[in-house]
C-alpha cells in the first residue's frame, strides 16, 4: 500500500512570494490533515478535511493561507504572500475515517513533509 | 491550559537501558485516545503506540509500553532496552471528539531522546 505522498520535498522562496504544496493521501482515506511544524515544536493543525469538506480550519491564517481538496482525494495548500515566520515543515496526514464513529486505534499516517524556507 | 504537556525537552539514556518519556494531558471528553509518535532527523512521523481511554490494560508494542494513569491524566512512554536508532524526537498526541463529531488531534512539544553508546 502506497503511503502519503507530498511534493515538493524542499522549497526556498523569498518573502512576499507565493508557494503551493501538494498532498496525495492513502487511497480510500476520508480524512486529510495539514500540519505546520516549526523547528523545535510539535505539529500544529492548520486544516482538516473530511472527504472534500472542511471540518476544522480554526488555526489556518486565512489572510494568507488557503487549502482545497478537490474530489475528496488530493489536496493543495497555498501561501500567498509568504512571511519569514512561515518557514517550517508542512506535514500532510490522512486517516481512514477521522470521525467519532471511527473510534479505536485509528491513527494518522504522515507523509515525508515539505520543508519551506522563506528568506 | 495546554492540552498535551511534555515537560522534558531533552533526555539522555545509555544504550540497553530503559527510559521513560513523560506526557500529561487535559480533556473533558470521556472518549479519547493517546498516541506516541517518533520523528527521526529525516522528518517522517512514525506511529509507535496507542492507548484508548476505555482500555483496561496498558498498551504494549514490542519494546514500547505506555504507562497510562487515567486519574492523573498521564500517558508516559517507556522504551525498554534502548538502541542507538531510538535517538529521535518523540511526540505525545491526543485525539478527542469535537462538537461536530469529528476527531481532533493535538500534539505536545516533544522530547528529544539521545541514546549514548
């Protein structure tokens, strides 16, 4: 079974530029997550999709960040314009259900991440 | 209040010794789950072990065990017989339900474990 795929793996941009990240979750997984992990910190949830609908984007800086999940499969996360403090690893994860009914030992499966450096 | 607290920024352990990584949590949801992930320097998050709030016994997965003390709201990870490859960041995470019925996962700040030969 293929894991969560992310691209690019690394990106260097200047502040005020735009950048986009792509994520392909594990086939059949209903829930997709984007996390921001700043160096030395734990992952912070930016947005959570259930199929192609957003269930949580409370920590997404909506003035500059946007995300979409078309057809409930792939997802893109965009930053426009980027700031220095956006330098981080952006992790995508997926899980089979993600809803309360899923319960049990449903874990998230993480992609390799995209390392963004904003100069 | 922090949802997940990991009070040890860094830990050292001698190879072949056991080590305990601390995690405390805060939730009012009676149904929740606790996870531990390992993140090597390469960056990927690797699932290690899971404990459900209603599980009667502490979870074990090979050399990993979870010391779950529900009344104290702690879920410490115990790694037995440490190996050099265990050197990594370790994150405690909690899954709880939100008002919409979806699961929310919150991560702690992590503990950097270094295994000394």
